[in-house]
C-alpha cells in the first residue's frame, strides 16, 4: 500500500475539537478487514468533559459496530470488538487526560493489550486486558459518536487502524507519540488520519492512500492546541 503525507502541513498548530454533538464519517477504504483478525488501533486525544467522553471510533457493518473505543462518562475506557473489555479508569492512567492510547490483539478470542503514553509524564505504560471475539468486516467508520447520544467532547490529533498485532517495541519505540510519519511506518496500516486541518472545510483524508477518507462531518472545529512535542511531520 502506498504511504503518503497529504494534509495537514507538517507545521500545523491545529487539532480538531469535537463539540459534544459532532462526528466525522469515513469510507471504509482498506480498513474493512481490521475487526476480523489481528489488529491495532491508536489515538492521540484529550477529552474535556467527562459527561461527553464517548465515541473515539466505531467501525460499522450495516449499522452494527464491529470495533470501537468509548471513554465512558464513568471515567472508564471501553474497547469493543464483538464484545467489550474495560481498561479501567483512564484517569488512573493519565492524570491530565492528554494521552496516546493504543490497543492491540492477535485475533479472535485473544487478549487485548493496552498501551498508554501520558504527555504529562512522557513514560509509556501497558497492561493486558480481557479477551474479545473477532468482529465482522466493516463498511463505514464514525469518529465522534459511539451509541446514540454518546458523543465525544474534546480534542483529536491522530488516529490509526492496523491489520496487525503490533509488538510492544513497535508501538512504544517508533516515535508515534511525537510525529505522524511513524504511524505510517508501522506494520500494515489500513487507515491513518491527522486532524491538523486549519478549517472544518478541509476534509480529513486517509494518509495511507487506502481510501478511508471523510464522507460527512458535523459540529467540529479546528483548534489551536497540540500535545507538548507533537508535530505532523
């Protein structure tokens, strides 16, 4: 798969702010098979309102979620692939709420492993969670809403989906916490998005070239905020 950096510009100081009732929809592109086998998903985010913590990502098949992640209003973070695992209170992982979060699994029935990088400490942590079954192939991706009314409120900087059970060293040693380019260098990227556009009028494109590009958008704004040390280069 051809990898390319298209937007935003490497020096962009922006992230995308989700207002608590907004979402971005994407074509499935090359990410359709991600929920069905070995997988990894990563996200740089900063929630700003615990009552609107949900909806980091959902991969749907005919309206039924096959993969998703939902920082819940209770303070727990849930990861779903045809079943849920609870990673516990994300406040216990991240004191200030700003983090890079990765989850991965070897395939159907396998244990989920979570990785987190709090920008307040600059130190990676990881832990094994429960096991989940495989999902089905996806046909649409939604970022910003989980179940009806479970909207995300906060900032998004980057997300990526991979058809690979990335190693601890792959995730924690590649430099994904500071630059977007290493996200494209990880094994088998199926969709990678950078949210540094200077306006909502500029669509969010899949940087892998695999076609998981924006198809619809509501209630998000470009925001002058980034984690310390982050660059879109």
